[in-house]
């Protein structure tokens, strides 16, 4: 099991054993897969469940386990454990915890513009804000399904996708007010991350070596061949049909034909890789457990390893547009320049 030493035991994808189908709920998950990485029909808008407890306001919320972040129009938004949603409007100098109607762990966040955004997480929770994160509405919540969401992405203000455990693929055409579910493959591997390339292709990285691509805005999906049967936690589309996938034990692969063939790249680490992006200056940045930072200055052909001195897991790194990076992970939230990360300073 690729769980960090000293963290709670939880399920990580077995690269050999085929999981049971969704109807056989013996594969119990106690925490989010991404929580491991850094700490470690129609779904109605109202559920027939007892209402969830609201997130407790915590003085040190910005220092607790945080799983994803987004930067939009000068505002930073971060989400994490216990239903914490944090917003900064001063470049990350100060953070305000928001009132949130659930205390379940939140793993993904996406904003269409400064006002309209969504967050997803455990207990099949989907939250929506229309006022820039000041208030949040719980539009979906189904704890009995035992199927957390891991990522959320929208193509415009109305059309979006939430993905998660057991092949969970959920769509909305009304801005997230209602959601429908369907299968995109015959398997039920967890779906961890979704990303769109500049040429319009969509990619999903999942467990047990599963990677999917759509060439028609998510209407149809094909399963791509891969070289590794462990889990992938991130996908970074590059220019044209080039794309990177990465995940367990430092495995990183590159394709230059939209995922039809792959080559493995050297990373110099066996740490779990959790998130990545191509920055405005062309630098490709990938982060992971143990303070792992990988950078490429040649469009993702080769990577240099920069091990952070504090060895604290980074779950996501977001370019903020003002020359800085917003980092989230087991340390909470912080900002740093890329040069700070590449010299190993905290």
C-alpha cells in the first residue's frame, strides 16, 4: 500500500487486483484518495438523508489539511478537510473561512468566474456558490452511496462534470442545480482528475492505470492504453496532442499522440505525484508527497527534482497570475515564488 508512513490506513488502488463492481460495497473507503496522498439515474438537489452538520469555524483553518485550490480574478479559493472553504482577496496574506453547510472533506474546486463556483467531496457532496464564495448551497449530498467526488470541471456557466469513486461520472446542464450520472466505460475504477487541452480534448486520470479521452466535449469517451497499472492522480495537457499523466510511486508518462502511446520519464522520486500544470512562462510544474516538486523547462520532456526541506505533502499548486504560486497540502495554504520551490526553501 502506497500510504505515507504515520498516516491513517485507507484504500489505495491495488495495481493487480480487479475491484468489485459498485453493487458489491465491500470496498469501503474511510477517507478521500487525495487525503491519503497529502495526509498520509438523476441525483436530486435534495436528498432523503438527515441534514449534514455545517462546517465548524476554526481559528487555524488555514493550517489544516487542504486538498485543492483555484485562483480567479484576484481571489484565491482553497478547500479541504472538515468542509473547510477558505478565501483570500489580498494575495494570500490573510484567509477567511466561509460558512459551509457540510463538514465532509472537500477534494475539488472550480470557478467559472469571480462569482460562480463549485466544490465537491466526500458523501457525494456538491456545493455551489453564486456570490464568489460568500455563501454556499449544498446541491447534492448522498452519504449512503459511499462514493466521494474527487474533481469538478465546467466548460461554461451551465455545463459541468463531477468525477469520483467507482467510476462516478456526473453531469449538469443547468449550472449545477441538478446532476445526472452515467458510465463512461465498462469498468468502475475511481476517476481522479479531469483536464482539457487547448485543442479541446478532455482527459481523465484514474486508478489502476486507467486514462480516458473525449474528443467531443465529453459526449463520448475512449479508454487509452497505458504502461502502468497503478493509479494516476493527475493529467496535464500540453501543446497540441502532447499530454502528461502521473501518480503513484513517482511514475510520470508523456504522450505526443493524444494518449495512443506513452513513454516513461525519469522523476528521481518514488513519492506519489498529486497535481500539475503548465505555467504561463512554459514551465511545467508537478507536485506531490514529501515536499516533491518537479519542474521542466523543455515543454515536459525532462524534469528536475527539487525536494522541499520540510518534506510536507503538496496536494495542489496553482499559478495565481501575479507571479506567485498558491500551494495547498498538509501544511494548509501558503504562497511562494517558483524560485523558492526550486531552491528547496520553505
